[in-house]
C-alpha cells in the first residue's frame, strides 16, 4: 500500500476513534490508541509493518513537538518564585517512583536493563492530558501552575535520565563501546544538545517576538522544529533533549508566550493524532500474555510511587517548614494523584529504547502502550478529583 494513502487512512481512523472515545466519556488518546490497534497488524492488518518503517520520521517529528511543549512549561520566573514551595514534593514523587518501579520490575523479570528503562519511563507524566482537564474545568490559582511545573520537571528528568541510561547500558552491558568512552560520549551528547537547543530556541524566540502574522510564524516555527529534530538525528544525539531546551528558551525569552502556545497547538494537532494512532498500530497483542503480570506490577509500582512519594515529600515539609510555607496542606496531600496520566513521552521513549538497545523485540513498547491505556482511562479521573479537592475549579 502507498505510504501516503496509509497515512491518510491512519489520520482519518484516529480522528474517528478519538471522537467515538469522547462520546463514551473516555480520553481522545485512548480512542487513538485503540483505533491504531484495530487497523494494525495485530487485528485487521490494514496497516502493515513495512508502512511503519516508512513513516518513522513522522514519529520523531511528533516527539520533537512534545519535547518543545514540555520545555515550554519550564518558566524560569515561576520556578524561581515557587521552587522552594514544591521542591520536596517533586523530589519525593520522582525518587520513590523510580525506586519502586525499578525494584519491583527487577525482582519479577531479573533483567537489570529492562528494569532500569521501565523505572525511567515511570517518571514521565502526560502534560497534554492534564492540561486538557485544567482547561476544560477552568481550574485557576497556584495549584494548576505548580502541577504543570512538576509535570514538566518530571519529563525533563525522564529525558535526561533516558539519554544517560541508554549510553550507560550500551557501553557497560551490551558492549557497544569502551568503558572509557562513557564520559566522553555523554559530554558530547549533552553539550552539543544544549548548544543546538539554545541556538534554535533563541531563533524561535526571535520569530515569536518579531513576526506578527500567524501564518508566517507557523511556517518559521515548523522549520525550526524540523531542524531541532533533523539535526540531532544527523549527529546521532537526542532530539528530545534538544527540543526541550529549545522550548524552554523560547517561552522564557518571548514577549508573548500566548503566541508561542497558539502557534504550537495549531501545528501539532494532526501530527499528534497520527503519532498516537501509529503507536496503537505498533501494539503486539501476541506477547501481551507474556508481559501481562509485569504490566500490572509496573502500574502498581508507578501509581504507588507518585502518590506515596508526594506524601513523603509533604511529610518532609514538617521538618523543613520554610520550604513549603506557601503550599496549602491540601496541595501536598493530593498532588501525587494528579501525576498519574502517562502518554506521549513514555510512548516515544519506549520506541527509542527499542531502536537504541538490544532488548526483546516490542516488549517495552507493548508493555508501555498496554499500561498507558490504563493510565489514560484512570489518570484523568484522578486529576479532575484532585482539582476539585484542592478547590481550584472555578
């Protein structure tokens, strides 16, 4: 089948699935994933494996946009003003989530590399799902801003840790290079990623500030995103890290953040529908029984880590009251349950893990996609309940 015809079918099927999911009071992303599963090789076989190979660059471009939007949530002014108020909450939920997911999955599977990757993926939180609920329920006040900042930092930490871990595993466990090359390889990737991200972010800030016509701004930012993904691919470094840095630079040096967000959302909608539907196409039902228990363990460990970790950070506030003096007790108590949704970043990094590491074929992707269906069904309910409990809903 022609690749463009396949893409057209995937987009239309994804849109239909997303609309059907919303009519059933489910998140649209669940509809995209399930529709992709339906038309993929595991069920109807309309979209075949060769097509997936042909459209791989589109997955990368979609991930680049996700990275850009995550970076756009790292607003220096807000972080500098409020970091002390929620730093313990962030550290508690991220560290405990990593520890619980790693220990539980390693105990069950006995595979260090698999447990390490799953523990890192467990950090990722879905910014799009949470932001959609905040906007839909018209949530206002400090809590939604604090929540989105923690989400952005979760994903920032996840992307950095993933880059370090894949390099570490390739050098020490899979013999892809000399041990002495680890530090040099990490320095090269991180340093070059920061430099490219800063340059492209500065260019993006100039475009946002200087170009008033929407269409011209959309074209320029699309070109910048293509460069932010294509150049790292050419150099063999992490384009997610580059786009995250670029997004942070743009949002902090733009005179109008609204222009940046509106332009980004105009560009990203069809690409993300295509990306998430294709992610569902990649789901392999044949190995679900083999990863079923591991998936349940991953879900339980991640949910426990997010909720109990935030509570642990809140408990630390009692000993360091100056660090949490402006955070209401209700914020500390419930914020962990608002961090359960998981989607784009985890899916993208799972796909990258399959490419970069000699893990069992489709194991990580199938496990992550299978559990994300749960997280996207249950997570939004927790977010909405949390916003109600902290009295942020207008």
